[in-house]
């Protein structure tokens, strides 16, 4: 019987659509490619999620590596990108219903400190019994340690727990499932698919 529901944030609670995010900053092909290749897919992006490098340090490293070719774009993007992400209000409403039904809600997300700080006062977080953010712990999914940390910290039984995440690599669910947490990948930003998955595991809404 499911008692606990763990939410990822990006593309579950928060709409993390990279194409839409980039469109707020540029429509030039070379700049779009630069943001994908040199920012989103940079090693520094992972280091920010791990809490091992600051936003300003990231800007400095990326600009130096690219000989300051897109210096202003890099600064503007990294100072503002996370503010362009909308909240999936329909998923927040679903979370409220789950809370009313007596389920314990948790967060487990890979996220940089500035991004979490920007969103942390949203009403969704007030529904949660526990929150684990990768940059606060210096561990990120799919490392099994971060799942075990959440289970241990909040005294959660893995077999009574379901995990809602959009990771299309499969790695996040492989780690969760290996330690007994249930669930499958959901379609990004699709509340109806979340509802479908919950019903598959006999979660009442």
C-alpha cells in the first residue's frame, strides 16, 4: 500500500522546457546552440546541481573557456533563466488532493541552489513532509545514496513509496526501483500521465 509520494521538480512541478527557456533569451541559431552545448550540457551545470560551484563561478569558467565570445548572453542567461520557468499549477492542485487523501509528500530533485531558492516559497513546498535537493547534499540522482538519504532522514519505507520523475534515460528509476521504491517515468509536464501512473499503483486521488 502506497503511503508516500516523492516528486521530482523539473518537468513535474516546474516546467523545465529548455527550448522554451532559451527562447526568452535569443532566436539566433548560433546562440541557441551555444546555450545547449556550453551551458546546459557543460560540466559546470552538473557541478551547480551538486552544489560544488556557484553561479558566478560558472559564468566565469564558461566565459573563459569560450574566450568571452558570448559573455553577455552567458551572464544574462545564468542570472535569469530559472525565473522563466512556469509552475505546473495543475500538478500542484493534484498534490493538494493527494495531501488531503492522507499521503505524505516529498521532494527529491537535482537542482542548483539559486533555482531552489527562487521557487522554495511556492505553496507546493508547504505540502511536503520532507525535501531533498541535490546541491544541499552534494549528491545527485541517479546515485542511490540520495534516495537512501531521503528514506533514512524521514523514516520512509521504500515499499510504501512511489516516485514521480520525467527522466528519459531510465537511470533515475533504475536506482529508485533497485532499493524498492515504485514508479515509472512520466511524460514531462503532463498531469494526466501522473494521474495514470498513480492509478496503476492504486493511489487514490
